[in-house]
């Protein structure tokens, strides 16, 4: 895990005890540089962020239609846009895009289906990308993790938080620590700001 990504979970979930393994450690993946963007001066804010920021927060509107079904079409469409841009960056940098390059975490099965549909509409091979809940991601990691929170109401957001006896949000901890090199979070800023930890998390991310 890159140092910039590790800092937040270390502070809020591990009492500053997380450490980056030394490069000579067996099986340790060396931290890699972010992907260069062609003609950066002409790139959009999102494109510039993808090539320069380790932690990104994409503010998305609530989906009143999808609230009852635990889906957010705005986030699904944004995920499709993000993946397309990331794959283009990989191609430009001559770096192979593999099943270990990128993963997508979202709390609801219905949102998984929505994201799959959005990716397929962009012609993206969904077999190269694991889209799943945080529980099923435990023990796995990807270079880039996209988190689609897909919460449209305060009650949905409250049900998303899973605290341990020590007061640690276990689901958020696992989701954040799946990312090795870059972390991208999608959610409604106004809704998330009602929780102190999520508010701090948004504060350390580059906002687009």
C-alpha cells in the first residue's frame, strides 16, 4: 500500500501502527509512480487527478429513483467513465491492464449490477474487473480501488457503518486498505459529512 493511502487507516483504525514494508521484503510490491497523462495541460480536472493524486473523492448527487433499490445511477455512470479513462492511461503508458490492476467495491448487489451495465455500455471487458461487496474483497488487493458508496438516504448511510467493539468502522477499513496505489471514492458529500470519519476522509482526498 502506498504511504499516502496508508496514512488515513493507520491513524483512524490502527493507532498509527501501520508501516510500509521495506523494499527488500520478500513478496513486497514496490510502490509505483502514477500514470502519466498525455497533453496534461489539455486534460480535464478528473483526468489530471487520475495522473497526479493518490486519493480522490468524486462528489455525486443522490439518486432519488434508485434509493429504494439501493442503487445510484450517477455513481455507476461515473465508474464507467473512470474505468475508461484509467484503461486509456494504462494503454498510453504501455502498462498492461490485468485483473489485478483495478477493483470496484460497493455495498449492494443491485449497485454491482448497475455498474456492470455501465461498464458494458462503454465496451469495457467486465471479466478483467472484480466488482463486489467489501466482505468478499477481504484478503484481496488491487493497484486501484474504486469505492461506490451508493447511499441515497441517511438511513442507508447509517446501515453502511459497521463498528467494532473498539469503535473502528470495519467495512470502511477493509475497503480503504484494498488499494495499493490509488483510491477513488464516489459518494454524496453532504450525506457523508454527517459522519466524522467520512468527513475527515473527504478532507484528505482530492475533490473532483
